[in-house]
């Protein structure tokens, strides 16, 4: 197809000083590393399992095709064409949209605070994995050395290590507690690693990304091979992917599928715009958008298979232990010979004894053992990594080695996502010339990392986990939906659809077809608007509560459901509105500036007319 007439160069095209990627592989790996994050490992498998396995893939693929890929293409194209960070891009499109760029920077800052704190937790577990036996494999002795710590016995060794020995968590968010120095040191180490990797922008991240983006795939493959050879792996996979089509009638499934693909691709953070701005202007950004989005989704599926093959093994192991305890109780009560009851014979023997001697059976502490109940005990987020998966690793031969691999994979996975978050902050600041030109880039990067570290110290308090959940739940979702909607509307209806298509034709050699302009003009904005309304409605109906770890709770080790106090609810609202407030504030400032300039022109014009 013939090239479209070449548009006038964007202002960013004229500068030869802007860094460029050394090669295409660095750029693709950086985008993949930013998109593929911890959510691919611990949220996508959970959603698949929760919403009927294979059935969840239907709304997920629909959201990918009509929401994820079109929006991703917009970000890569506009960043590559204008060759600026988020603030510069949206200011160039319209000064009234400059607040969108400021909002993206603020949001990336807030997300970086808690995301790197999770990496500090991962680092703590990684360092503790070089022990045999693993420190979360058994309960510690009590002060008298006559038994085990009561809190650990009441829950489990894995939960105790997470909640008490790692977080040392308080029972209420009102009780801040003290700083946990081990976590503070790990947090400082994580920010030092991030700083060393982003110190010179893409010059250093481009080199580090070769390892941080590829290592997780190597470890996932190792876990997949090992997981598929474990007993019970197929049961986990069958449970994960068995489709339950009736669940598609639940609107929440569609909402979670749409938000998952949205957050999984890291849309509307500004990081992809920053990465694309370092590309050659003639790069095929359309192909990049499709390839990266598909790699991201396939990684989620790949990770799900690896994770649930091991969780199937864990569930089978727990199920068999449950049967063995019941069998031992029957053998002791009825004086049967040892090993006289097999697991296969247990149901028939129990039924016979219940029929013939119901009173003696009723006195026994028998538990209901159902494999599905153990498979249901999956978790999302940190619970999957620090409780469920760490317990599964304990049952694998050579547990410390598997723990080192697992937490090493999580660390590199999160680190490559942090590169994108930091670029979303630093690139716009460099473009705007926040510091004088004689101040080196390393100094600005250092100041940003230091500010992030100091701000994130609140997460190392004993109540830090509660606040991290608040940041995770309220800082990003609402703001990202609004920013993505404004992005597609800003490009299509402010920058102009024809102009945008001309730019893409100039960059790629082909004009966008009906699929692209239909999704950009109609489908994606409507889909985003629908998700926004559904999300706000869900928030309005759902009480603002959290689940506290309270050893004094009567249903312990279940976590106690508590409502947030008024001052915390106010903080949740502020956190939800803080980044998006930049949009109306910047638009109002621009309007006032325009009116002031117009008023001055009117004051000057009569004087010039008299001469």
C-alpha cells in the first residue's frame, strides 16, 4: 500500500538528543516486562478458578480484542509519533489535557510505592529460602520451650511466618505499631536495585531487561515441568479449566475480565508511552501492540497451568493427609491392624461402621475430606505467593531450592514492571526540564527513588499490610479507567481521527482498517464507560471493610471482617481522587490563562488602533 503524505514533523522528532533503544528486542522485552507482572501469576489463575475455568476465557478474550489491544495501540502510536512522555504528549494534543499526563505521573508514583514494597516482602522470603528446613515449615517453640507458640498452633506454620514473623501485623488498622526494621532494610535494598537499573533510563534498563524479562519464563517452564510430574497435578488442571458456562450470567465475571486485561497490560500508566517515545518514528507500532498483548495473555495462561498443577498437588496431598488422620482414628478406636484400611477402602469402612456402631463413630474427631474443598482454598494476590504456594513448596522434594527459584522469579517479574513505572515518572519530568540542564539525569532519578522510598516507609509499619491493600484497591482502578477513557477520546476526538490515522500510515505504511477505527471511535469508549459505571456502582454497594489478622478472634484463624474507621474511609476517597483531580485543575488553569491572555489582548488592541 502506498504511504500517506508525510505529516509535519512532531516537535519531538526534531531533537537528536533523545535516547533510542539499542535494538528492537530491548524495546519489546521492556514492554513485555512492564505488562507481564505479578498479577499474571497470582490474579489471573485465581479469576480463572473462581469463574468457571475455561468459561472465564470467553469474556477475557472479548475484552482483549475490543478493549486491550486497541487502547494499547493508541498508547504506543501516540508516544512513538510525538516522542514525548505522558505530560508532553497530552499537552501537545491539547493544553487542556495536560492534567492527564500529570495524573499518570502521580498514579505511577503511588503504584510504585506499594509495588516495590511487595518486592521487599519477596526479597525477605528469598533470603529466608536459603535454609534447610525452611523457616515456615514448622512452628517455633514457646518461651518455656515446653510446646509451640499458641498463635502458630491455632493457624499454621506458613500463616504464622507471614503474619507474625514477616509483617508482625496488628489486629486493627487504628493501631499503627512500630517500624519493622527487617522490612525497612529490604525496602531500601529494593529501591537501591531499582535505582541502579534505571539510573540512566533506557541505557541501563535496556541491558537489565534481558535478564529480568526472560528469567521468569525459564522458572515458569521449570515449575511447569516439575508440576506436571507431581501426583494430583491433572486434578488441579481439570479443576482450573473445566468450563461452567452458567457462570457467564453473572455480570461480575465480565467486569473482572475487562479490568484484568486492562490492568494486566499496564494501560494508562504512561509507561508504554514513555517506552514508545524512544522508538524510531517509522517503527511498526501496530504489530508491536498485537504481539505484546498476545504474549501477555499467553503468559497468563502459561502461568495458570504451572501454578495450578502445583496447587493440585498441594490439594491432593492435603486431602490424603486428611484421609490418613481419619483412618488412624478408626484404627485406634476399633483396634484394627495397622494399614488394614486403605484410602480407597475408607468410604466403605466408614459407612459400615456408621451403620453398625454409630455412637462410637460419632465420638471420633473425623473431618469431612473432599478434594474439591482443598482445591477451593486458592487465593489471590500476596495470599497465593506467601501462604498457599509456600505451603505447596514444603511438600516438594528439595523445598529450599524450589523456594529460591519461586521468589527469585517473583522478584525479577516485579522488577521489570517497576522499570515501566519509573519511566512513567522520570521521562515526563526530564521532558519538562524540572531540573536545570546541568543537573545529570542520575540526580533526578536518585531524587525520585529517594522520595518513593521515604514515602513507602509507612508500609513497613505493623499496620502496613492494611494500608498496602488500601493503595492497591483504591489508588489505581478508578483513575486508570478514567485516564484510559480520556486517552482514547482525546486521541480520536481532540487530536483527530484522520490526523491519527495519517500518523499511523506514515509510521507503519498502512492505514488502520475498520476494526481499528470502529473500536477507537465507538466500542472502546463505550466499554470503558460501562466498566466505569459498573465499578462505581459496585463500590457504592460494597461496604468499605478489611480483613484483620486477630489471634483473639473467636473464629481464628479466619480473618476478622472489620469496617474502616471514618478517617480511613476519607483517605480511601482522597486516594481515589488524587491523580484524577489533575485533569480538571489543569484544564481550569489553562482556561484562566487563556481568558487572562484574551483580556490583555483586548486592553492592548485599542492602544495600537490609535497609532
